[in-house]
C-alpha cells in the first residue's frame, strides 16, 4: 500500500472509530431527514414541483459536503498538531504532499458516504418527477468538485495555522464567504455584480449548474461544459495551493 | 568516525535566541546524553538534527550529509522518539506499527510486528487499545516504532520522563541492548542524571543555548574531585591526618574525616592511614560529582 493510501485508509478508519467521525454522518442524516420531512409535510413546501424539491435538497447536500470538508479538513493537520500526533507523521519519510493527498482522498470517501446517505432522501422527494438520474449524476460531479475545492483549501489552512480552532474559524469564514452569493436575491443576482459573483464563486457555479440540469432540463452532453470547466479551474488552483502549503509542514 | 557533526548552530524563535553557536559531535556507536535544564533548547536541537526544524545558522552534518542538502536517503536510516508519543489512542499496538510501517513504505506483516513488539518487551497478543497502555508501555511502543526502518541512529527526547524507577531501568536495559546488539547510535535528550549515568558513554551539557561541556562521562566525573568520608574506630588528631599525603582535609567530626583527594586514589590513602596507625573502618564516596558539575555548568537551573 502506498503512503497516500496508508494515510487515507487510516483517516477513513478514524471516521468509523472516532466519535467525531460518525457524529458528522449522524448530524447529516438528521438534517436530511428534517428537510425531507419539511418538503413532504409542510403545506407550502409540499406544493413545490418535484424537480424544485430535488434542487433544494441537492443544495442542502452540497452545503453539508462543504461543511464536512471544513470540519474534517481543519482537523487534517491542525487537529493532529493539537493532539500531538503530527510530529510522529513528520518524522516518517512520508512527505507533506503524501500526507495531504492521503487526507484529501479520505475527504472524498467522506463525500461518497454522504452521497450514498443522501440518495434515498433524493429518491423520496423526487422519484415522481423529472431528471432524477441526471440530478444524481450532476450532484455527484458537483459534490466531488466542491469537496475537492473546499477540502484542499481548508487542508492548506490547517497545514499553516497552529490550532484546530483557528483552522476551523478560518474554514467557516471561507465557507460563509463562498455561500453568501447564493443567498443574494433574484434581482441582485441579475445585476452585473451579481453575475460576476455568480461566476466567481464555485458554490454558486455548482448551484447554477444543478439549476440548469434539474429545473431547466439542460441535461444534454456538453451543455454544462462551461461551468464544469470553471469548477475544474478552481480544483486546479485549490490543489496547487494545497501542494504549496504541504511542502513544508511545521510543528 | 562521527555520525553527527554540528558547528555553530543557531536558532531564534520570535526574536529569542534559543541556540547560540552550539557545536557538538557524536561518534558512531555512542550513547550520547544530551543534558540540559528544561527549556534549554534540547528538543529544538534534536528537531533541527532530524530535519524537522530549519536552522538559522551554522553547519549540521548527519551521517556525512549536510542537513540542508539531504535527499531523503538519510531519513531512511534515522529515527526519532519525540517527547509527545503521538499515538492514535483508538488503535492497538500492532495496528499502529502497521500504519507507521506504511508511512515508511514498508508492509509490516504479522511476524514482523510481533518481532518488533517482542524486541521492546510488549506482548504481541495484547488486544487492548493504546489508550489503555501504561506510560511505560507507550514508551516501549514508541521505541518499537523507531525500529521500523532498522535505523543506524535514533534520537530520543526525554525517553524516561514520568516513568517509575522500574520502568526507567527497563528502558535503560532496552536501549543498552539496542546499542550493543544492533549497533544503533543513540542520542538521548534528558534532564535526568540517572539516565546519563546508567546509559551514556559521552555527554553534552547544554545551557543558555551553548554546549557547556562535551566529553566522556568519565571525564565529566573527573572534572569535580570527589569528596570522601573515612570512618575511624577511634578518635584521631587533626594534625595526624594532615600528615597523610594526597588528601585535603575539609572537616573532622565524630570519628569521621571529610576530605577531598588531591591526586591520590582512595586505596592509596587508606594504605597510608593504616601505615600511620590510623584504624580505618569505612570509606564513603561523598557526593554525586556529575550532578555537581551539571549544576555548576547550568548555573543550578533545573
């Protein structure tokens, strides 16, 4: 097993054995259950079109994925530093890049688990409507990309700051900063600034792509190429930042 | 042949000079005791030697390679046990070794893990998680970890800190065995003089960012002339004692002569006393000279 796989495997095992790991999935399932109940039980929300309900649920899933990336990513290096386990890792011949890539891989496994957890909820609220399979496919793509972006950026922070708390605070600020444009009103989003923010923000790009696929049925191959390329650009930048940050990890 | 050569090492943290022109050498096969009070820069020095911290100045060569130009080959031949164990408490001992082996690019099969655990006196069949280990067991597991890559040089940072006397003796025995049987050079940072006296053949005393003494343990002990107490079966006049060659009388009280030897050996003094008709019944070496020298060199800091 390679050094990267060794780190990833241990991180995934920690998800199972450590309380904080399972706690995240339990919280995620509670949030999805509550939201699913609202969508089918609330008088106003239950009137929503199935596609609209799937889109809203997809947004929640992406937010949860980003939050998991923030929490687990902050713990990546800063948490190890707090628990005094980092020194033993740095003593080994595994490079900072090996460790970072292993931890990022484990984050992707976390996303896969969250996705698998979310599929039944999506099916429950959207099985009667259109584009559910396309929604599942694009949600998987968007989530994988967002998880990589947030995971890489927060892991970079975690490699640089001295404590888990600092990494978590900075990660949450990044998350809020990224999610804020999504909360802009429809008229503001139509303005020039709104449009610029929409294209600058990976979260907004992902949500707009899901909007186009789920609500507007733009599911054909190549129709979402531009947003996917923009997101791929963000992935490249985030991974590059992670590579730079992890080259020399200090105690 | 020296396995470590350090010249004028400097390190500053936030404007505070921690290491000032520190120079030391460690020979291959040595058990080198790196002594110094808390906060004197021992851990910083070890981390720099291992390549975990960048230095601000000076020259460091480990296993013949400049630390700034290391290509990773040296890292494969050395290992370190930091003061904080850094274990994942939910793992079992064998799982932990397997994980760390993976980070060394080695697949440690069951027999190899068993061998490593047995080398340090841990039971390979122990199914408890590391959080249930005693401090001594954790220390042993840490030493097992340092053996994963079959190193030629091991750095140990305060390896007996917090251990009871038996635990300390066990670790001493283990380290001596590793040095003897596997020819591992050991650099041991500690402020516990007992460790140094039982383990080390060479020592370096660090204080105020500099090496205050470096040499053999024997040399350190010789630096301070030891005090001796001689007990006599009957009272002896001070004037008679002053005629004995090779002693410097400090006091005579209740049949006890307290003195320092000036060039003479205790047996020679006893022989001279018996010849003069002084009935010597007991000889006691009075003080721990290493401790005295340590305190003198470090300004009495602890």
